[in-house]
């Protein structure tokens, strides 16, 4: 059972555009929702994360929107640059003990054209 | 910030041999580390949760005798792929949760090629 569904699978935008990636989750016990950026041959790097008590969080050009009632959250990349071309993963986990694992979405390959 | 060091970054081995991958938390203690496998153009698949001083917890379908995990200290976990075969070729990534905050930090990954 896929607990975090991510869409679209791929996305192409022009420089300056705003790629939007959406994720939906099923487990209402999740309370930590991070986004990761991964370049080919590298491990994922944390971009930004949100908890369900806030509806939006911004860090630089990256914004997370969170809709608790709909069990959905999304990533917006403002003023996208060619260097943002990467694969983006949403994830979710339950808080509390350090042993709680992350559940990943399927990933979105973003290409920003110059 | 939290740093997780993973070595080697790539390895080529002959079929039937064993390969060890190391994962170290450099500036924090990690009672729990996670091992993932990632196939090309796919998401990360959790293989096991590594607990310091105790046995690892493996995900369903992951062969514990093939993928040996040892978490001997609060800063080091190792994954040994035993009797490797070409189908074990993949990208393996470790992760640790920083107990000072809430984040999960990932290593840079290991590309394993079995020939």
C-alpha cells in the first residue's frame, strides 16, 4: 500500500516558472512532512519540512503548502533556475521516537529549461 | 548541520563476493539509522532500520541473511551485501535521524555494480 502518492512524475518548465509538485497521504498519524532534492548519483538533501499545525512554510524560493483536511501538501519552486533541475521527493513520518521511518512518494523529475 | 558520511561512493565487485558499506554520523549520535535501495528513476525503498546495540529490523521481502546490518556504535552502521549477484547492483543510501531536531540526514549513496 503506497501511503504517499506524488504527482506528476515529471515536469518541464522554463526558467523563472513555478514548478508545483503535489503529494497526498493516507496515514493521519503522520506529523512531519519533508521535501528532498536529489541530483543524479547523490543522496537526497533536505529542502524544507512542515508540520500539520501550519498551512504554509517558505524557505528561500521553496514553499510548502499544507492542507490537513484534504491530507495533501505541495511544493512550489519560485523563480526556478536550471540548477533546480533534479528529482524531488516528498515524504512523511510519525513524530516521536527517532526510530520512526520516512515514507517516500514516488518522486518528480523536474527540468528547468534556460 | 548534521552530516552523514557514506563510503565507498562506488564499488565494483565480482559475483559471489561480499561488499561492506559504511555509514557514519559525523557530528551527532544516531541511535537509529536507515538503509535504502534505489533503482534508476525510482523512489527510495527502505530495506531496514538499524538500531544501535540490537538487531536490525528488516522490511518485508528483504533477505536479512543477504543484507547484513551492524550498528556497533552510536555513529557507525554498516551494510554488508553477502554473496553479491548482478541483481544486487543498485544505489544504496543510508540515513540517520538527528535527535537534536527532527530531520533525517542522508548519506551520499553507494553505487554497487556486481559483475
